[in-house]
C-alpha cells in the first residue's frame, strides 16, 4: 500500500494568491516508486475539481524535477537565491534555506 501525502494550500507569496491558484508546499512518501509523481498528479486533479485554475510548486536548485516532469508539470521560471529574511527592524534566524536558488513549476 502506498503511503504518501501532499500538502496543498494558498500560495505562500502574496502576489501569487489571486484566488485561482494553489501551491503544493510539501510532499512525502514511504519511498515507493513514482509516489511523488502520483501526488503531484492527484493534487492537480483535486485542485481542478475544486475550481482552481493553477497549481504551482517551488523546488530548490538541487532537485532534479523528475517527479514534476513525470506528472506533466512544466518549469515556468527560476528564482535567484535570497540573502535571507533578516532585516534590522525584524530580526530572523536562518533556517538553512538562504542562498539557495529555486525553480517555479506549474501543473499542465
């Protein structure tokens, strides 16, 4: 039996939160073959059934994207690494995701 889960919700970035878009923020599986591709495909079918027009996700630069391509998703854009979220007026600790480039993917 496949054990896998995808977390889908409103986009993290405010400018992408247009009411017609959802974002896959996490996927996890028991390591079964093609599990992530199945999750991405099922997430898109569920989003469409709920009336959404767009489903996106971000992947870090070290991720191959094979699961996304296997589910028919397309690479939309690259995002440069950011220095972090720390500002003098709002100090924040680094969580290890600073200075990593990301790629934006979209369901077919």
